[in-house]
C-alpha cells in the first residue's frame, strides 16, 4: 500500500512539475515613440546602406586606434568595477544553482561500524570474544514535492536575477569602454591644448622681445611693451593650467585601466586618434532589444513575476516526503553473519496558515512587481532620451565644426594683417593684441568641437548598445 501511494505521489509530481501559479508574463508596451525625433537638429536617422549598427559592432571594430585598443584590453582585465560585476554574476549563478537543486530530492548515505569484545564468561567454548557490526543507510531527507510550483517559481526568480546580473556586467563593460575612450580623447585634446599654449607662448615671447627692442630705441611705447608682456604671462598661466589638467587626465585613465599605462600608449594629439566614422541609429525598438540596462530591468521584472507565483503557492498545502530507500546491516562474529534491508517513507503535509503575514507577503510581491515595472519603463524612457540627445548633437556638430574651422582661418588672417599694419606703423599694438587673443580662443574652440564630435561618436556607440553581443 505504501509503495502504491509513493508511486502515485511521484507520478503526480511529474505531471505537475511544469505548473506554477506565476502570472503569465507579457512584455509591457514601450512608453516611447516608435521613431526617433526629427527636426532641424537631427540628420537623417533612417538606416543607411553600408553603415553598421552599434549592437553588432565589436568595440575592436569601432575603436580602430591601436593604442586605445591595447588600453581597453588592459582595462577589461584590471578594472575593479568590471571585476566586481563579474563576481556578482558568479554569485547569482551559485544562488540559482541552489534554488534549482531544491527541486530534486537530497540523497544521504551513512555508513557505521562497531566492534564489541564480550566477556569470556558469557561465551561458549571456541567462540571468539570479538564481534563486528556494519550498517549502511541510503535515503532522502525532507524532500518537498513541488505540486504548486513554489520552489519552481523561486528557481525561475533566481534564474532571472542571474540573467539580470549578467546584463549588468555587459552594461558595466560597455560603460567602461566608453568612459575609457572619452578619457583617452580628453587626454589627447588637453595635450594638444598644452602644445598650443607652448606654441602661443613662443610666439608671444618673440613678439615681446621685438617690442622691447623697439621700445629701447624709442620706436614703441611702454604701453605696447606692457600689453605684450600680458600675453606672455597669460600664455604661461595656460601652460601651468594645462600641465595640471593633463596630469589629472593621466591619473583618471590609470584608475579606469586599473594599472599603470605605459607612456608609449598615451596619445599625443587629438588628430592621431582614429575612430569609426559613423554608425546607424536604427529604430527605437531595435535599441530596446539590445541595451543591457533595459534587458536587466526586464529580467528583474520577470523575477518579480515569479515571486508572485511563489507567494501564491504559500496558500496551498506543502507536501514533504522523507523516505529511506535502502538499508543493510551485517554482523560478523567468527563464522556467524546476518544481514537485513528495509524500505520506508514518511509523508508530511504542511497546511498553510492564513494570517495577515501570508496576505501581506502576497500583496508585497505584487507591489514590488509594480515598482520594478515602473523602473523598467523609466529605463526605456531614459534610453530614448539619451539616444535622442546624442542624435541631436550628431546633427549639429558637423556644421559647428565647419563654422569653427572657418572662424580659425578668418581670425588667423586678421591677426596676420593686424601684425603687418603694426609693424608698418599704420595701427596700434592693441589691434594686434585683440587679433592674437581672438585667434588663440578660436583655436581652443576648434579643439573643443573636434573633441565633442569624437566624444559624440563614442556616446552614440554606448547609448545604442554598442558591443552588446560581446
């Protein structure tokens, strides 16, 4: 009878093993438009032929600068934030393994042995004084048959949490690569600004020496001399300032990499850094399918869905089964031996307790799902805004770069003519001073726009889920 009941329970467990009380999951509608914004600030956002999509583009193919590639490789090995993300994935994987193992019975085996020496007064003639006894037990302990999917729901929740941590790792890697590239570009721009400050300092010093000689022979006024000196002093201030900024950039780069960066890998100028020229923005739906932070939020939403199933299952009885599937013992005493085997099981039905805590746990799981759903929708909206902002910058930076380049050329010519007029005695040095200041500012502005354009490409690669397949 016991055997029939046990087999019935096993059959029922197999039949219901795929059942849970979790709500059916349906991906929520994205609370954003189906297309990217359009207008004067945006270029054509339709997928262009031959332009790769960011999610399919490995970072090695996007960041084509060989020095930057080596630095990124170092960071992927040594960066502590990424290492912590990897460890979180390992922890989530272990927790998922624990929850999954709870679906199966735990088999325990015990072996015992004893030896006993009897008094000679109690033994028959010729019987040995020492006897040995061995016992082997094989069984399970408190195996819960998951009729209503409580353990299976917990296992599903643990799986989704594990997948969420894996998406968090991918998101951390994408952010790390982008931040590293931007720091590298900033260092290149600041080094070029430092070089420009040195060049300006040399030019200003040459002008100052010329005016000083003219002043000594009475050809220039003291006002011209002091004005020239102010430009030399201003250039020295910029040299000191950019020297400190460059050092800070190098420190920031070393922190991101997680180890010292060889000097040979550091950029010298912004012109030497190469990136892929353009990437396709695709459609919002495509971005939402590839961005790891959104996938992470969806995994957390699925985990919350499974937790509702686990909470619902607590309203139903739980059946635990403790069974011994085999025992054997043997006693040896001289030539005498004996053995025995048994089989038994003890089912236990745990009835649910319908109190405020049980109902509160269910309500809490439902509210938690609504909270996570709101976070998921917010993640989608943030992603849409990030891409839209990056596309707006891409649409305007090209025109800004052309205008800034034209400004540099115009101010350079203005400075040349002002300097020529001063040397011929036609104009005062104040005009030269203004033209010099304008040229220096225009050159600095051009470097800033070039940096913004490259940084915008990096940002687009990041917000579009670049390298998501890695």
